[in-house]
């Protein structure tokens, strides 16, 4: 084989690898973006549930650490 043909094959192989790497990077980026969106939703949901729990505890009126009447 001539040096030019070897070089051409190496360039083709590198271009093919680059194409697959670009596709993988795009897929990973989309996955990470979706995960961050889900994390944001879940964080907001936990915050909302925490606020609702505090409201419920403050509206209950009694001491929550009080032992039950059968003690």
C-alpha cells in the first residue's frame, strides 16, 4: 500500500469514529438535560411537600411528641 492510501484509510477511520462520538455526545447531553429537568421537578415537589407538612403540623394544635393516651 502506498502512504497516501494508508493515510486516507486512517482519516476515514477517524472521521467515522468522530461521527459516532458526536452522536454519543448528543445522546448523553439529551439524557443529562432530561435528568436535570426531572431533578428540578422533584426538588420543587419536595419543597412543596415540606411546606404542606409544616402547615399541617402547625395547624394540628397539639404537641406531636406527646405519648398516646394508653401510656
